[in-house]
C-alpha cells in the first residue's frame, strides 16, 4: 500500500490539493460534450501540462484525469469498454509528472485517483444496485491503482448509497481512500445529505476513509459554511478536506467564467485552515494562478479561532438560507415532504447528472 499521503500528513500541518480539471481543459481546447478522459490517450501532453502547472504552483496533491472514468459515464461516449485503458493512462500520466517535477523541486507529490459519480441513481430511488455500482467503481479503482495512484479520491458524490458503493469499490485495491461530497443545495447535497451526516457516516464506511469533506458546490462562501458545521461534528482525529469552486460561473463574452479572484481563493484557504481543514484545494474554475495565491497565503499562516458564519460572509460573500441554518447537525429533511424532495431530486438527477469541472 502506498502511504505517501499519510506520511505527508504526519509531517505537515496542511497540504495543498490541485485546482480544476474540466474548466482548464476547456481553455486548452476541449469541446463541450467531449470526454476529458479520452485526452489521456489522444492528447496526453495537455493532461501532463495541467498537472505540471498545479505542481509548480505549489500543489502537494494532483488528481488524475479520470473523474468520469466509470463504465456508466464512459458509455455516454461509447467508451465503456475502455475503462481499464483510460484510467491506467490517467494515473500513469499524473505519476510520471508528479515524480519528475517532485524530484526537480525536492518534494513529494501525491497522485490521487479521481473517481466521480456514475451519473446513475442508486436503489431504492433509482435502478442501480449497490452491487453493480460497487463493481463499476472497483473496475475503475483497480486501473487507477495499476497506473500508479497513491490514493483513491472519491469526489462530488451526493447520496449515501453511491458513497458506500464508491468506498467499497475503491477498497478492493488496498489503497487509502479520500471522499468528498458536493453540498450544493441549501447546505445539503442534491440527495439531502448534510455535513453532520457525513461526519457520522464515514465512521461506518469500510474501509474507513483517510480524510473526508466537501468539494465543488456553489462557491467558497457556501462551502465554508458547510465546513464550519463539519468542523463541529467531526471526531477529534478526523482529517477534513475542502476543495471549493472558484466563485460562481458567469456568462461573459460568449463563454463561462468563474468570478473568484486569486485574492478571494487565498482568503478562503486561510478560513479553511481556521476551520481545521488540513487538505485544501480548488474545484471548478480554479487555475494555477489561483492555486499559487492559495499556497502563498498558507505558507507560514498560523490558524486562528473557528470563524463565525458572519465573518465567512463578510470575507467571501453571501450564502444560502439553508447553509446558514442553525438546526441540529445531521438532520435529514423532516417528515414526508423532505423525503419526497429527496426522491424528486433523485429522479431529476438521473437525466441531469453533469460532470463537475
């Protein structure tokens, strides 16, 4: 088993994870609707260039170009029979880049095998069984491990069922597992999971994740509101992860741009440390320039007290009413109405389920 991530966490107070994959690939020529995973074979130089830019900006962890690498996602591009090939290539490209630049810069760089959602809805709301979901994640995880991943990084998950399947599938490799959920619906995931629920759920998963937290969502302020609740609910030794979107997407001059500045992302990084988060990175819209600002902000920074919600809003912007709620941590949507909301979200997600870039 690779223990690179554990070793770095034992020797450092914080680690910097990388930034966005898809939005940076769009800037490099990826066309809307195309599968980024195909670039692992068709345009490997563009994949390694993005990894290199993040490492040079200070990243300690780079995620492989395999977010949509399960057979269910690749089926949308008639590539479901290429799961082993594309995931092995993704991990190999990241490994080669991490090792080469790590040697040059005199530091270790962790390769995290990215595993995003299948895009399917799990039973009992949807049709995908836990067994079939686990098998799909296991196929992807095995290929990422063979390609040289140090850890399997499950991200942008919304449901308890899919998280359980992903962790079980990743666990077949014997590698450490990290998992993050996307809290993008009034402080909950699309399927209704709260920060407090996640803090409790990870104690029951097998294998137990090395670290957990939140990624993507609707901007740094919203994610930090969620991380405040997670910080209150976690067990003392839990390692938290925050990988926020770089602001909010806006349509500017015919293209989508995220409005987060390097200064905002630097402030978010320091607030995350104040919340006790030890692995900090960016998600959609986060470039190497944003990541460099985050690295500079974290270098030598001594975390302060747990910030108030008011200070998060003052420094990062407004948040939704749900994320600001002060009800008991971990509550599910109350009553039948809450359950029905969860079912409706599930049915809608079966058609939508967009990749998170």
